[in-house]
C-alpha cells in the first residue's frame, strides 16, 4: 500500500500493517487538517520508503512535526518524539484506507460539542490506553 498527497507528488510506500488506526479529536489535529476530527494510521518507520517527492515539515512544538507535500501543501504525516519509531499517516492519504477502519477515539476530552459519535469504539482522554 502507499500514502499519497493531494497532487500526487509525494508517494510513500508502506510495506507493513498499522500498529493502530484511530480518530483524534485534539485541537492541534483539527487545526492541522481543517476538519472537526482527524483519522490516523500509525506505522513503524522501518516499513516506510519514499518513492517520489519530498515532505516539508512544520514543527508546531518541540518534538512535534507535521509533514506535508512541498508542492500542494496537503497534510500527509504526523510525528512526535513521544513515538520516535512511528509515523502517523492521515488515514485518507493511504490508498487502502477503506480497509483500515479506526477502532478508537483519542483526545476525546477535546471533541467539538456539535459532533455526535454513533459508534461504540473506546474513547480515551489523551493519546490512548498506553499514555
């Protein structure tokens, strides 16, 4: 499978399965995506290889980097020094996103009030059960 930016310049090959797939409700993810909730799939860095293009990175706080296409600026990745061996991909950038369904909600305490969640997935304040 692969992840691709909006214009197709950045293509990252993913040779593995995600460690987790989740919705994130934190303010930072909402601001970075322009959406009321974001969805991510997390992969180990050793299963990733860049096939084309280059990500540019914005460091929103020390140790927190957002990767976007250097041409179209669409968001592709999130990385944190808290998880140095992992890259979190915006789920919709992955060609196989239909088969990678989120199974939880993180930073649920920051959820916007007008979003109604109809699923019964676990909800976590903060980054999840291992925080």
